[in-house]
């Protein structure tokens, strides 16, 4: 029998946590033959609700779930963690300046990064979901100098999945026919969903669509502002779809991308495509044997270049702001 994989989830009592934990426990995160132990981190006010969720997890009698522990101390929660899903974050509230938002999140992601550094397993893989995800990942990574930098990633898979779904709707194709889509840049309204290298049933997506105005005026804003549209419709932010994307991100990272396809992940730049090294930015990546690689050699046309640069400029601003605050 396999040793269970320790999965730490922060913000476990939140709405994404509620949608995420049951799918981890049922085997969707790592694979249908991989036993897991859950380590839940909450703030003291969230502990009781986390205990309630743990009771429900017990009540599912999931064959793969080998334990649930709940903590309000990151040092304990990340002890022996193989996978860490950093979901809990400080949301932006009305009237909050960016500096306040970044410092509040620095207060969460810096100690969590340090706890990962000091207590996680050697093979730790980290996904940051909590917003601003890319910059929170950068803060956590900077606090974990002993962990290889590439183990810190930020989630743009929800954007990736949203873009695939919009393309399928527009063209009448099946979602499974859409490959090689890329989200570039920041998980924010400046993100750039790129279809120029994407394929729809084997044909170039931009050519199949043949309508640059639709791309610029409909597709890109629809994908970039989908989060706000969900809030408007649901009265609450994306939760099950965000949890699903977190599952997809880690599953792909661990189990690999399909031959001929790629995915999008926020990862530390190595300088590829003119993105300054060290920034955590979304790229097209292939995954194999638990490692990812940036897809190289793609032609970036003028339309794409301007949009990638704009999103990267925002990431640079965020990085400079957290640097000034002494968070990295
Ligand atoms: P929520 O407010 O329902 O839950 C957040 C939970 O985190 C709460 O239970 C809270 O007590 C907990 N928490 C706060 N600080 C913590 C800390 N220091 N340690 C442990 N737990 C802590 O929020 P929801 O809807 O679950 O969203 C979580 C985050 O995910 C938000 O930042 C949201 O913006 C982000 N998000 C990111 C997406 C992406 O695509 N990257 C998509 C959707 C949401």
C-alpha cells in the first residue's frame, strides 16, 4: 500500500475550501489510487466551521482519505506537506488601497512561506489560489529560500478553462477539441488569453474564428471579467469552478499534460518571452514526471505582445510594491 500524500489546504472553511476538500478526498487531485491525508489551516474564527466540514468528510467514508487534521498554526499545518493549496487570503474590501491589500496578504503569505520552508516535505508543490495570487505566490516563495523557487505556482487554470469554454461556445466545438490555449501574465483583469497558437479540432483557432474584433472586444474581456460576472449573477465569487481549476492545476502538474497539448500556470519566469526572470507570471507549460516546462519558440505577434507586456507591467508594479513594503 502507498504512503498517503499530505495535502495542506488553507482557508479550508471558506467557500472554495468547501468545494475543494471533497474532491481531493475522493481522489481527483492526485489520482484514483493515491491515498491522501488532509491538513486544514484556518484562522481561529474559522476552526469550528472547518471541524464541521471535517465531520462531513468523515461521513463520506472516502476510501482514499486516511486522516484529517485541523490547525490554526501554519507551522503545524505544513508539517510534512507534499502538496499545499494556499486558498485563504485577505480579500479587497471597499476603500482599501492596493498597499493595504498587499500588506494584509503579506501578513498571511510570508509566515506561510516560512512555515513551508521549515516544515514541508522535500517534494513540496505549492499552488496559490488566494488573490492577488501571483504576487502572494511571490511573497511565499521569497520567505522559503530553501525550497526550489519553481515549486511555487499561482493559479490561472480557471482563466484557461473559462477561455476554452468560451471558444467552444463560439465555434460549436467540443471543449475536448480545444488545445494549446494560453493564459499569459497576471491572474487579474489584465490577463491575456491567447488563441493564436490554439487549435480547434486540429485547425488554428484564430483562423477558425477569423474575427479579430470578436477576439479583442468579446472574447478577451469576457474571459478577463468572468469573475466579476459570476459575482454579479451568483451574489458570491466563483467557488466550485475555482476549486475545479485548483484540482486541474495540481493534477496536471503531477500527472502531466497530454501529448500535443499544454496548459497555463503562473510560474516563476526564467526570462522567457521577455517576462523578467523571477516574476510569477502565467505561461504555456507542458508537464511531465511532476515537473513543468515553458513551451518555447512560439511566435508572439504584435497583438499578443502588447497585451502580454501590459499584464507583465502590472506584475512588475505589484512586485515593486511588495518589495517596498519589505515583503520580499
Ligand atoms: P472565503 O472568504 O469564502 O474563504 C476564505 C477562508 O480563508 C476563510 O474561511 C478565512 O477564515 C480563511 N483565512 C483567512 N486568512 C487565513 C489564514 N491566514 N490562514 C488560513 N485561513 C485563512 O473565500 P473563497 O471564496 O474561498 O476564496 C478564497 C480566495 O481565492 C480569495 O482570495 C479569492 O479571491 C481567491 N480566488 C482565486 C481565484 C483564481 O483563479 N486564482 C478564483 C476564485 C477565487
